[in-house]
C-alpha cells in the first residue's frame, strides 16, 4: 500500500509541471484551450541528461511547532544540499521573460545546536534529518545576456527523522515524541521566494518554506487532500496563463503571489489536521526562512 501511495504521489507531482510546460510550448490559442500535451514536453522533463546539472547550498532559520504539544520548541537553524537539473528557456509570452524549471533531490539537517542551543530548559530541543525530492518552477525577468530576477515556487515530498533531545518531557509531549522516535516520517512542503541569476553559473536566492511531518501516513485521506491541492494549483495555472497572455510583465509577480498564497493557506489549514479537510492528527510543522547560492554547470 505504501509503495502504491508513493507511486501515485510521484504521478500527481509530475503531472503538474508537465501540464504547465505543455501550455508554455503550444503554438496557438486553440491549442491552448485544448490543453494538449506534446510528447516533446514529456521527454524534456524525463531526459535529465539534457538539462544543466545544478547544486544548491542553503542556510536557514527554522521554527517548529505542533498544535497539541504543550511545551514550545526551541528555534533551530538548518543547512541544506540540493542536487538536480535546471532548464532555462524563453517564454512564448514575451522575449524578456524566461521559464525556469529545477528538479532536484535534497538532504538537510535542522538542529537546535546549529542555532547555538537554548537557555530555556523548558523548550524542546531537536535535531532532524530530512531527505526527499523537489520540483521548482519560476518565470524570470531577463537582465542582459545572462542575468535574471526569478520569482519561484517549489513543492517537495520528504521523509524526516525528528529527534527530541529533551529528557524531561511531560507525559503528553513524551507520548507524541514516541510516535516519531527512531523512524523517518513522510511529509511535504512548499516554498516561494526570489532567485537572482548573477551569471550563467551563479544564482543567489532567498525563500520562505512551510512544511509538515506526519506522525503516520493515512494514504487515502492524504490522497484526497493532495487531489484538492493539485486541483487548486490547476485552476491557478489556467488563471496565471491568462495573466501572462494579456500582461506578460505582471505574470511572474502574479505567479509568485498566487502560488505562495495557496501554499501558505494550505499549510495553515493542515497545521490543525495533517490531511485537511479530512479528520486527522496535527503534524509537526516547520517554518523556514532560507538563503542560499545555486550553481548551474
């Protein structure tokens, strides 16, 4: 069942960028409204060998919470490595706008010790390892021959080991700790921010990420929540495409605002129930402010 769930998860996440890419590459309005896919788009996404190898290094400030944990969590810092492939191509909407895709695998370490620890002995200290896959899209304003300002939006699927460091937890918090102890738990996140392409090689970035780590994977409830998210993103994609067609210069900003608002809104709804709108336990929630550099080769 878990293998089936992960397969469907990947399918849902793959479908969304393919849908957007297909819309970007169609040639006429009639074809746009038909929403036809071209096999070239599928091959372009799958054939990572045709993309530019990419490495990202990020450092961030992290806040952790869970609605039913009585004590507060200590602030954490994080370090993150991403390895993947990037494509950069001119958008058909305007010659000064480019479309960016970044598909990657990532590993990060999130810990109270990276933040220098805490003097408040009642706060819960943690150290957390996380790995997973991410999909990032953005539309950039071209600057010169190599530069660009790129509003972006990313989604990830991840597995996280949450390790509580405190020995003197109350009964409620210790019970919650035991649900996570010694295992990697499934989760997801979304991120939005700005990337600055300095040269063809170097990009600097700043972003805000919200994520959730589930205490258990209730596949059918999770799948129902994921379908709602994919459908909402699909509606936004259609609207954003129309904005690009009528006002290309506004398109990247509208893309960032609407995608970011949807991601953050779903995060807030899922903080109380991890599989919103279906009854379920709250997740451990992460709010991360991240800064980094990316190298494309």
